[in-house]
C-alpha cells in the first residue's frame, strides 16, 4: 500500500502525520516501527493518525516508534492543529481534538494563512497514585540505581510522568537511568521520565526519556508535568518557560480552573509518499 504522509515537528519532537479521515489505517498501525526507523524508513519519534470523531472536531491516535500506543502527545497535538488548518481540512481557529486522555482544546495562531504556534488546554494534572498510575500510596518515590538513589515525584498529564529535580541536567546519564526508571515495577504502564534543573522561578531546563521512544528533543506533556511539579514543590511560579533541547515551551498552570495550558510552535518539515 502507498501512504501519503507529512513529516512535522514541535521543538524537534518529530512525528509522521497521516490523514486517515477517508482511508483505512490498520495496515499503517502494523508498520509504525518500520515507518519510524531512521535508517530504513522515514524516521521519527512515532506516527500520528488523524481521524474522524463522533464527539469532537477530529480525533488523533499516537503511536511511539516502538509501535506502542500513547494516550497523549503535547507536541504532536499542536502539529495536528496545524495539519488540519494548513491543508484546508478545517478553517476553525479553535478546535477540539479527541485523544485517549480526553478531548483537548486548541487555539491556533495564524500568520499569512498558516499556523505558526498553538495553545493547548492540557486539562488537570493528577497527583494521586491510582490516577497516574503508580503502585503505592504516595506519588513520591525513590529508585536505587547502581547505589544511587533517584528521587522522583510523579504526575499524570494524560499519561504518566516521573520528574527528578537535579542540580545539573547536563551531567545526567539519561541512557542509563531513563530505561531503568521507565520500566520500574512501580509503574504498571511504564512511565515517561523528566530530569529538571531549576534556573529561576520563571525558567527551568528539562531533558526527557520518553516511554517507548528513548530520549527526545522535546516532550509537551513532559514540560507540563515538570512545570506542575516545580510549582507544587514551591520552586517556580505557575507560569514557567521550559527550555528543552529542541527549544522552548510556555506553560501556564491556571489555578482558577486547575488546567495547564501549553503554547509552542508547530512546523511542517516535508510531505511525501511511501510504499509499505
């Protein structure tokens, strides 16, 4: 089968976007790992399918590069908004997108009839262990890795995150620590892992080990999770700039409705067709 696709990225967090509104997609799901392979395929952190929805404007399904399905992707959903608007599938500047973690509301920033950035209402952060999910009665845990105690504070932003606040993220051996934490027995659905360095009360630096995708240049839900943890622990304000390897995201935790809002760019890299 031949598949038309668009390669897009949000702060370097790149996915293959496929319009499945009018085509079958089961064959695509079976080939996610092949499509995502950077040597033998298109190359990406995963594949995102854009579908019809009965309860929102559109629906997105997110697949990590290893083929597992994710509930939510912050950088990905911004690019979905851009894909829909730029390709004239819709001209609405405010959209509702169905995901496995609920309906997310988007506000599109338009310039010269193209989307340049998107604000996403990411909903409420969840700190209770059963909501993350995490085994135990606290969202704060320690994991011992080669005689090093890693302190983690866990939260769900539609998917599980474990945040470790460190003095210098550049010194972190994320290739060693990331997979051990991701697959720790405390996390029944595995977890995304963020290492965070506090710069000041309005700025933090973050590196991310994404569940099913290894270290990536950016993670939207991870940025929201890190901002929520840093604010709840008293390190930062409710508005914070998250500096990632791929760029910067603006996060605002609105305490009036307890929703976290994320704003950042969405970029089209190229379009193409591949045969699988």
